[in-house]
């Protein structure tokens, strides 16, 4: 056997040991989400319009051209996922930066003044871009509001409604504790890793991102103007080590993107006076509508993600094709609430629930977890003492729980029939919703829809 032949004989073993020695680059991708990408973009546009009424943006041309050049360079990397990013500077001495779902990205003047070089500033921007690409804001909103979101997102589609106004009734806004802008340590870790890849591809040294964050955290006790960033971006632990390890997987290249213009930009910002506090407008209340009447006996076909079913011909479907959920209801089944949002008072919601761990879906365990999540997100939801029923849906074992909650129709109790099926995609669930005094009129319709469910595999 030749030397070459002996090498190829042992090559698979050598590659195996190399894999064991150096590990594997972490796969980073968006998690469970009830929002579609289009809804992320719409939400970002609406939220940015609201924010820009409440803050003072820097209007200096040289400053804006500088941050936009950095932002465009980073956003052009494939990991940024081609969202319509924008980059603006808020006149605020607090050290902070944030990105809204869909791409609007803001950095405070206090952050720019604290950076020691352009790579550190680019690191923060890359980190925020990573939050957008990984859809962390709407991912967290989805997990925290499993039951209400399908109706709210459906309501936003009716007449081109505002997503922000629909979410407001759940307390999802743009405050310091908003799930859209307050991230977990796991989300921070993933944003660091994806930000590292984005920085490197754009020609910035990724280690500067970790150094900047750790420098600010070390000074956090003496920097009261950094507390907001620390609150919404908790330290995932040993950032420098994590970034250094991630760099080992990246192609070697020169980090020469720094333009050297940061000191001049900082001098320009030092001459701009801070803004006066902004005032917020109050919203008006809307009275809920009345319950729906009769239901058509004619049926339509709906093809969802890995499932299909039939539904009344006079009902509408609400949801984007790339969304993980759908609401089917008559137009009058979507109820305007006093808070200005939309709730489902009559109809059906369908989606998938994903457990917090990576274990295989278990019908009993994950149904109980789903109910606990629903109770947490809806304090009026009540679970009667009777046991669940076992049925078959689409030739698959299923559980039925009959729950109660306060109806959006004033003064009424609501019946929520929860049906769950363990599927490879996750725990498939349907919630059939109707006011208690109307439930008998639609029970046969709900049962027809349930019997028509078919799964793709």
C-alpha cells in the first residue's frame, strides 16, 4: 500500500479526532415564533414611528452618514438575513442601543461616546442586528402570550390594523421591561456568536465587541447611565472566551474596516445639547361588539403547516403563510377591547407549542405545560376539576380539556375547548372559543371542524 493509500485509509479516523478536539460550531437559527417575518417588519415600522415621536434624533449629517455606513456594512453580511435595517442615533447620554423586530436599530450618543474605537461600536451594532436576525423579540413575545397572540395578530390583519395597538392590551409595548426589548442570557449568548460572524465578515475584529461589553460591565457600578443596557442585555458569562472560541471557526482575514473617524464623531456629539423629556399621549377606549349569530353549513378547505381542515364558508382565516399559527373566525368574532386591541370572542385558534427543552413531544406532559403557560398569560383562565377526555384527531391520539375564562363580550363567561395532539413538529393545539350562552349553537360546528383535521404525515 502506498503512503497516499495509508493516509486515506486513516483519514476518517483523523477527522473524527479533529472533530472531538475542536468541537462543532453552534448552529444559530430563530426559535419558536407566532409572528411571521412580515409581521416582524410591520411591527418594527410601527414601533419606530412611535419611538421617534418620543425621542430626539441626532440630525447632524456627518454623524448619520458615519453610523449608516457602519450599519450597512454589517447588514450586508448573509447572517443578517436581509431585513430592511435602518440605523439612527438618539440624543441620550445613557449608554444603550436597541433594535426593533424587522430591523430599525438605534444607538444612544452615550454609547458612541463610551466606545474606544470603531470596532467596539460596530460590535454593539452587530450584536443588535443578530437579535433581529434571530427574531429574539417576537420569539419571547410568542412564548409569553401563547393564547392571546393568535387573535391579536388576526385582528391586526382586519382592515390593515396596527400591530402595536393590538399588542398593547397584553402590556407589550416599548418600555424598559417589554419582552420585545428585554433578552435572556441565552439570547445574549447567541447574539454574541452571530454578531461575531457578522463582524468578521464585515472586516471588524470581533474580540472588540466582547472587550467593550466587559469593560462597561466592570464599570457598571460607577456608571448609572449603563444600567438600562445591563437590564435588557444580561451578561451570558465570559463573553471574551466565547467570542475567542467562535473566532477559531472563522476564516482568517485582515480586520481593516475601522475608518478612524470615531474621534471626530465624538467631538461633534460633544457639542450637541441633550433633549427635553418627551410626553406620551393617552389612548381612547373602544366598546366590545356583540357575539356572532348563526353559522353557515357550507364548508371551505384550509391547508396549514403540516395539517388541513374544513371550516364554515362565512368565516375568515387570519394569518400569514409563513406564520406558525392561524385564527379562523367570523369577522364579528374578533372583538375590540377597551384597551384598543383585539381579542377573539368566537372562533378557533391553531398553532404549535414547543417545550422549553429539546425532549421528544409528550402529549400529557406538554399539554400540562401548555395549560400552565396559558394560565400565566391569561389570569382569568380557569381549569375545571373534571379530567381530560381522550379522542382521536387526524388518526392521532389527542386530549381535550374544557377551560373557562372571562369573555371579551362584557359580563359573559367563555368556554375554551383545548385540543392537543403530539406531532413531530411540536404539540399541535386548537382552542375553540365561544361565549357560554352561545356555545351549544356552535358545538356541532366545532366538532365538524375537529373531525375534518388531517395531518400531512
